[in-house]
C-alpha cells in the first residue's frame, strides 16, 4: 500500500513539474526526448563550461523541425524503491503529460539506464513504438555493469539488480529477447556510443567506487545496436559522455549525424497511373474478366502504401462501354484486382464486314508515401 501511494505521489509531482509543449496544432513534426540515467536529473546534460545539450539543439537550425523535451523520473542517490519496469511506466506518464506522443515522430537520446527504460517503455506501449524512429544510447549497459553488481551489495535499490552484469540477469535477458521478437520494436534503429575513460570515485554512480573504474564496458554499451552504423567512441567517462562542451564535440556530432541520416519524413498522397492496352473484342462478342491484376511500382524507401484504386475505360473504339471497370480489391504489395466487361459493335450498313473493337483500361492508384523534409 505504501509503495502504491509513493508511486502515485511521484506521478503527480512529475505531472506538475512537467512543462507542457505548445498546443498540438503548433507541435513540430518530430520531438527529441532526452532521458537521463541512474542518479541523473535535468543537469545530466550540462557540461563544465555551462553548455546545455538540449538547449544547444533547440537553437541549432539543423534541428528546426524538432521540439526538445528533457524527461525526468525519480532515481535517488541511494535506496531507491522502483524497479526498471515501474520507472518505465512513470517515464511514460510523464512524457504523455508533456504531449510527446502527439508528435508524428519521436527520437530518444538516452544515457545509461535511460536507454533501458526507453526500450522497456516502447515494448509496453506499441502505439508509441510505432511513432519512434530511432534511439541513440550513450553508455547504456545492455549486458549490465560490474559497478551495479558491486553496488547492490551495499544498496537495496532494485535498479542495481536490473543493471548488474550477472549471467542470470533475467531483466536484461528478457528485455533483449522481447525487443528482437516484437515487430514494432525491431523496426526501431538503435545507435550506440561508448565511454573510453574510467570514472573516479565521487558523487552519483561514483559513490560505489573506490578507484577509477570503467562503468559500462564497450561490449555492454554496444550490444544489440545497429551494425550498419559503427558505435561512436566518446573520449569521456560515464558521467561526461553526455556533456558535450560544444557542437563540435563527438557526442553532439554523432547524434547530429544519426539524426540527419534518418530525416524527418513528411506524409504525402499522390496518384500513379498504369494503363492496360491492347484489349480487343470481336463483332457482337463480349470481352470479360473477373480478376485482371494490374500492378503499380511502390518505393519502399519512401514507405509507400497503396490506399485504394479506381479504373476507367479509355481509348475505346467500336465498342459498347456503358459499364466502367470495377476494382474489386487491392493488395498491399501494389496490385489492383479488376473486373470488367465490354461488348463489340454489331454490323453496320455503312461498314463492310464486322469491325474488331478495341479498349484500354486506365487504373488510378492512390498512394500514401513519405518524403524527407529539408533541414
């Protein structure tokens, strides 16, 4: 009962603290969501020189088609009470209150635990996953962390169990298996960056350390990530990896490169025609078909989908074409199934012999596709 009360109270605080985006009509087509890691907060993204990553993106004209949201969720410095599953739901409710899911496209920039929370949230909310284009994870321990295994000896925080590098870490095993087995998740690109420096003992995650230690190994940080984009090396420790001092820093340029390799897409609708010519009919005869299959080329790179199709007779000569062809159904792969029938003319006193009739069928394919927006 006490845990339920705390969870509800936390959700209320997050909703009050959230700064809502503009009205849905004024939202930009894409939103970039910053998700901090263990013991993090809004200051996770601020460098020693004061540079604040979310603000740098907000003022960068290369990201003018995107809103920026800095997510928050409760992760106290010691003795936390929430599991990863619980925090992923708290994260979802917080982002929902900030109208993040009203955007056409969502991308996540996540640090450490934040990457795992994001993946868990998307698995539990397929409607959000359907809008998500990609995740860029910085030092996310997909295979766990030795530091978390050490820390759980001293701290009862359930997050440390979920983040440990033990071979029997059921949370991480199940998360990856579910991710690879869920169609809405598989289509989401996962890009990764890794730290190259050890983290010193100190505040935050460093409170568990007695010496310089690599918090998340290269293998853990890059496991399960897209293979067509090499993981990015960041010359920083686990804390500094998400604190770029300028727009030329590796952490910043890596995200910018991934972003522009996956441009914002604008949905457009268009009509593409295909003509079936050479249909003939003998005098006083009927040419009929119940399933004439007419294809149209769809461009998979533009995510084109066939919505519906219509058909008409054109270029008719010496035929009776009172009834127009009918599209009985369409296939998603881009095929219209057409039923048609037309009759040839009879003999005429003015024409010697019995003429052959001719007709063509023009099919109008109505297609929805996506084209990149220029930024």
